[in-house]
């Protein structure tokens, strides 16, 4: 199948040719025709499968066909992280080059001064790519309105519909016209999100290629049994022994990113933390250095698990196991992108074996727990344990303050409650 057969305009085909996109991926084949026809779309596809083009091409073609200068945005793309906002904005701007009439794409996210973003909206815009919190700030400053939006895109929709964004999303939906087209895309959709989606979409076209891709994804998954105190030493050993040029290491907390990165630097590696409390300038610099191979190890929280496209990343390490089996999918999806080979390695301690078994069950995989000479696990899992303890394991029994706030926000927004386990004690 070719892009021409999907109903794209000559201008969009020229943009694809200029950017080197030869043929559509399965998610693009399934999503573009109904999106061009004005239908709602619910698309599920693995990371790196081309979801941005799947909604970006119909979005831009639709706006390019409208004549005259528009004052208010016609399309809104909501994303969960600052980095994904920048990434999506770059893709849309690249596709929009040369379109006539011109389609203006504006990007807004927190962590930086709001003033330049407000200035950028003066004179109007056609597309806004934004994180929910910053978009609400812009609305409060009367920097833009949403009453002319005819197309809403939720990228990483399961995260956007989760309780963490429930209140903000509910406020934004109230500002949007009831009659609009909706395109929701994600690699995973939890049952609670599936229920909510049915209330937001109008007879959507369902496209599920989560287990398929145009080119086979080659991600080798491995698990190593290791005592928790030995994980940093094992990580250093593997980086040295395997000569990994770049490694993305996932940990459970912001504090852990700083500690692990510091220990790796003391061992002679170029390593930096990456988490939500860093300034946006620092986050941008760390990510740019990592993409350019000036940085060998990036130690990150799950803020780096969604949507980031890091070309040629060979290895992802779960230093701490993800708290949700779905997050495991997003984490390992940072490697093995665009048909390239990748390795996803998970450290499993005695205390997290039960949680690892849960991840295996949900992911429908079964991996033998390997042992590395000199780092053999000595600890044993507690008898009859049903929960994994420690940072990154299954959450504890008592809900945290954050969990309670999320539940209250969900009730206020009228969203269905999610069975979110409470946070662990560190």
C-alpha cells in the first residue's frame, strides 16, 4: 500500500517525500482514511509505529483545504509531557512546510516562561500542541480560545485519560465545542480508559495494531536476578562488558535518578538524571546530549517512557521495575524503534519477584531469571508473598496523598474511578 492510496493530497504527498517517508505503517493505513472522512478514531499501536503521522497528516490536510486566515485554533493536540509536545510540534511543522494556505502550529508546555508562548499566539494560530496544565494557564490569560476547535487529538490517550489528568482534561473538554472530530491514539488502553473512551467518542473506528508493525520489532527481553544493593555495580559491569554506547535506565523516583547517576559518574561514566523537577532547560539539554551520544547514560523516571523518539537507542534497563505492567510496554518501546534491534533488560530482586511475575503475565511473556557471575542473588523472596516491596514494586496498601487527590479530582470531574493502588513507602 502507498500513501497515495490513502487519499492524501498532492501537497501532503510532497511533504512525505521530502521527509523520506516511502510507505505507510499499519496504524497509518488504518487511521488515515477514516480520519480524512471526518470519523472519530481510536488507534492502538506499539511505540515507534508512526502514530504522529497517523493523526498529523489528516489534521494538516483538513486545515490546508480551508481558505482564509483563521484567528482561533481549529485543531488541538493534547500530550502528557513537555518533551512529547516539542516532538509532535516538530513533526507537524515539518509536514506543514510549503502548504498553501499556510498552517501555523503553536506548541505550549510548562516549566518555562509563559510570556514567549503568549507572544507566539498573537496574530492567531491553526494548531495548538500542548500539555493540559499550560493550556489552562493560557486560557486563564485569555491568550487563546477553544470554541472554534473542530478536531481534538489525544496522543498517549491512556495517560491523558488517567486520573492524573482527569481534572485538567475535564476543564478543557468544557471549553471545546460538543460537535468535533476526535482522534485518540496510544500504545495501551486500560479497561477503565476503554470505558471512558466510549463516552467521549462518537461511533469511533477502532484500529488495533498493537501487536503488528510494518517491520518486525526486534526487542530482546531479558531479566536478571540480583540483590537490590548490587544493582548499580551490576549496571556498571554490564555497560563496561557489553560496550553499550548509550543506555536509558529507568528508576522509580526522582531521588533515585540523582543517586544512580551520581554513582555512575563516580565510576567514570557520563551520566545525567532526567525527571520532572528539573528545569525545562536542563531537561532539554540532557535529552539533546543523550540523542547526540554526548551522554552515555540517562537515568530517568517514567517521564521519559512516553512518546520520546530516540533514534538508534540500543538498550533500556529497568533498574526499578515499573509500577504498572502497561508502563513496561512504554519503557521498553524506547528501544527497537523503526525496525532496529534493541535490548530491554530488567533487574529483579527477591522482593520484586512477585511483581515481575505479574508483569510477565500481563505481557504474556515468560523469561528465565538469569544470573551474572559475581552478582548472584543471595536474598530469597518472602514465603507466600503476594506483593513486591521496595521502590518500583507493587504499591502498598495505604493510599498516598497523591492517590487521594487524584480520586477526588476524578469524582469532581465526573470520571469513572480507577482502581489505582496506593504508593509505596520509601
